[in-house]
């Protein structure tokens, strides 16, 4: 005969499936009951009023307002390159030296030609001109003697002491002396400052000096110097290279104003205006931001990329900034001192004519139309439809529909 507890255990074993099913049902009711009755727990965001800055974000690179290509004006062999790529240089500093042995010899030869022309001119003035003057004096004396002798012979002829033939011979002597005197005067005139010999000598000297100047200039071309202060951003020349005009051997980025060149999506073109402030950072130094100013907006649109090129001036560039560095730029296009802000991902149909949000009203999520203003940095300005303190359902709970019950859990505003 069985005892009471044995009968009870037998009864439990006989109905254990039903008991387990009932326990499971009770557990499910405890677990899902609040959700089914009160709605799911949903993190919601509280609308805030605070300062808001709208920015247009772009990436670009560092660029000097202009670059200087350094080349040679003559063909030659590189003898020395005393600078390296990336080095800062001063105006007048030597960048490249060419082999100048032949050029120096040519310059010395041209200088010697100048000295020779000077000597020829001095000889003309110091030797030939005095000799010409002496010749003039001697010719004048000879002419005077011939004329005096002719006069005496003329008297004798008139008295009948000499014949006509003797007188004619004396007249020829006078004519010859007169011709010699005129020739001596011509010789003297050519040696004068305005004479032909002087002109020839002066022309030869000028030509020699021009040749010497050209030779010295070509010799100077053998030393290529920096035209202004800056940094060498490229060097394409080595010692022993044969170089010639028309090829850039180095590229110099001048010191001074630095610009950032960026491409902005054309849809943001209406937001941009010259003079807008910006903050930028080099990708190599992302935590160090520096000020810039929008100074140029390209009037044309790049049809291939759908973008507009803009330039920003950096008044005080950081020391690490280098030519062609990649930078990120935030251009401030608008600012509101007190704006009502909603997370952008909480706005539905944001690109349409009637954007809306799910606003928490008691224990329900209700569709609320909104009018938006500025946008950026993950938030949008609400002009109408929401007030500070209102709560909205973020985009992470987009599966909820209009009128759905929920249990709001306040999350930190973005």
C-alpha cells in the first residue's frame, strides 16, 4: 500500500508536460507582457536649443599661389647641386653650378679683345693724331715756301730773266705742295674725335665690349641661383647631367601666402561666399586645426566630378605645412546663436517637400511635420514643428510607425 507522497509524485509525473508548458507560458508572459501591453523600450532624443554652425566639408591640398620652375639658359654639364629637395632657400642662394671652364676662357678672350680695341683707340689719339698734326705743319711750310719761290720767279719772268717753262715748273710745285697740305689736313681730320678713323676705332671698341658683356653673361648663367625665398619641392637634376634650356630642373615654392585648394560639391555652391571663415587640418596632423579664409570660388563647374574648385588663404600657416599636403577643410557658411536642433537621422523624407519626425506624445510615437533650416554635422535646424524639450525617435528605431505605443528611454542629444 503506497504512502501519500508517493501518490502525489506519481500525479506530478503523470502531468509533468502540462506543468512545464504552464511554467513556460508564465515565463513568456512575464517577459513579453510589458512589451505587448506597454510597447517596446525605445531610446529617444530630447530636442535642444543651442548655438549651431553650419559647415561645408571638403578635402583638398596645400598649394602656393604660384610655383617657379628653375632651369638653365645655356646648355652645359652640371658640376654641382649644393641643395636638396625640400630645403628652404634664400633669394640669391646657389642652386646649380655648371661646368664653366670654356665659358670663362671665352670671357677672358672677350676681355682681351676689349683691351686691344682700347689700345687701338689710344694709339690713334696718342700717336697717329700727333703725327698727322706734324704732317699738316710740314705740308703748310712746304706750301708756303713753294708759293714764295713762285712769286720770286714770277717777278723774274715779268722782267724777262726766265722763260715760261721754268715758271710752269714752279707752278706745278706749288700745286703739288697745296695738294699735300690738303691731304695732310684730311689725315688729321680722320684722327679727330669726329673723324672716320676715330669712328672705326670707337665702333670696334663698342663691339668688343658687347662681346665681353655677352661672354660674362653666359658665364654668369653657369651659376643658377634662387630668384626668391622659398622651398624646393622638386629636384630633377644631378651632378654630371647634360642640361639645356626649356627643361625645368627644380620647382621652387615661394615663401609667403599659402593657399588650400579644395573641390566642393556643386550642390553646396549656393552656400559659399568669399570671406567665409574656415578651419582646416592636415591629414598628417589631424588634431592640429588652423584658421583659413575662403578667397576664391571658380566660376565654372567641373562637369566630370560635379564639383567647384575653391581656394582658401592661410594667413598664419603652421610650420609643418608642406606643398601638396592633403588637408580637410570645414568652411563656415552659416551660424545661429540659438537654434532648435534635431538629429538629421531622425528626420524622414528630408529631401522631399514634407519632412517629418516621430515625436513622442505620452506613450505614443506620432508623426510630426517639420520645417527645416540649416543642416550639418549630423543635426538639422528646426524652424517649425518642434520645441526645446520635445522628444523624437531617432533613425535607429525607424521601424516604428505612426501611433505605435512605446516606452521612451531618454538618450543624450547629439
